[in-house]
């Protein structure tokens, strides 16, 4: 393998000092135009490229940011990460992407990897929650902005008021005449038992319960055990003889799309027999029929806010600001 040309090699080739080469490459004073042009031509001939890592470290920056995310299963996450990467690039930064697959050990390994590479900041979708976990994050001495799951007030947070948004979604469905509404969510209890962060899952579930309570409906049904298909079967079985319109409200659009396919496979008409609503307004919804009713917020703005807040934290190490995005309900043909 051919060794890269160093600034020392370039200085020896041009028969000048390293300081003279540095002045030429960085357009600093104290060097004649003739010498500068000679050095620049030689740099091109020798295919010299500056060591950006060394330069960055000398300035106290690596110009890199870590993004620690659950996975890419939900279309929401690829859209968000793409936005974060684009915003970081605008500011001259590159990102390291770590996928944890909701495994705390993998998250800790990923954080160690980023620490060793001296990233300038981290955008974290946190899995952990314990005090030991929080102290380990503080011990990294790297600016961290949390997103999706909240830790505590010591860490800046970017997200949506999920409880209020889900409460509004229930109210919207009730206004359309639905009185039998089941809520499809992951198994929160099992994740709690593993010591995982269920902040967003709990906020959305609380919003569902609050919306039902406000309407005076006591027939709440949080469907969290088993596969999505098993959850739907449970809902259909419980409400097969129920009076009133039936609907499923899902934690996210990815769940709602899976639910839609399963209901259609069973020959159940949407929305005539069962209404359906999601959360996130992901891009693929424009290709799906019937158009899914959902909660919409700007993924673009969320990604930009995460990067902007992280840069704010790089300057102000005491920054603990919270940024909550606006949201709106998107009507769709999946509700009658």
C-alpha cells in the first residue's frame, strides 16, 4: 500500500521548512507568491492531502457527531436520521450511526465506541433509565441531546407532547362516533422488567386512557401482549357482540400498516367494520389504501432541532432545554 504524503515529505521535496509549507497551504502571510505557488503545485503533483483529523484534534474538535438509535424498522427513524445527517453536513460535520436494536448492552458498547473516537456530541435515543446509566452518560463529558425517550431534566430533549397528542387522537375518533377503541402498543410491562426506558410508550398509553376517561368511556383495552395479529384477534373477539363503532388506535404508523394488512387478509373492511389510526405520518402512507388517519409532526424540524440543540449544548454545557414540536391530526379514509 502506498503511504500518504505528509507535510514533512512535501517540505523535503520543495526544499523548504515545514513552517513555510504550512503558510502556503493555509494562505498565511510571510511567504512569497512564487514560493507559495511552487509548494501548491508540488502538493498537487505528490497528491498531498491534509490530515483533517490532526487539524481537528488540534482545534479540540473531530467534526463528528454520534447518533445512537434503536433500529430502522419504523420508517420514522430512517427519515429522521436522514434529516439529522443532512443538517450535520450543512454545519461541516459527519455522523457515526449506532443501531442498538433496543439492547442496553449494545447501546453501551456504541457509546464507548463514540467516546473512544472523541465525537463532539451525541444524539441519543436512550434505552436505559437507571441512575447508574444516567451517571455513566454524564461521565462521558460529551454534550448529549435525547430524542424520542426522555431521561431527566439534566439532559436536553427533543420530541412531541405524546400524551396530549394521543389524547387528542382519541377525542377525534370519538367525535367520529367510535365508542369501542382499542390501543395497540408493545409490551410495556416486559420492557419495564428489563429496566428499559419506556417513556414514550407510557406517555402515549396515558394519552389514550386520558382521552377515553374524558369521554366517559370505561371500556378501555390496551393491547400489548403477543404479536400485532394476536392483539387484533383479541380486540375482535372482545368486541364481536359490542354495539357501536369499533376502531384501533396504534402506537405508530408501522403498527397501523401491519394491522391494516391483517384486517384486510381477514376480509374485514376498513373503515366500514373497523376504523384505524396511526401516529407519525410516515412517507410510505401515500402509497397505502385506504389513506391512514394519523398524527403528523415535522420529522424535518425534529431532526434540525436535535442538531441545533446539540450545537447549543457544545457552547453552553449547562444547556438543559426541552424542545417540543407542534403536531396536527391528519384525516384519512381509514376512519368513517
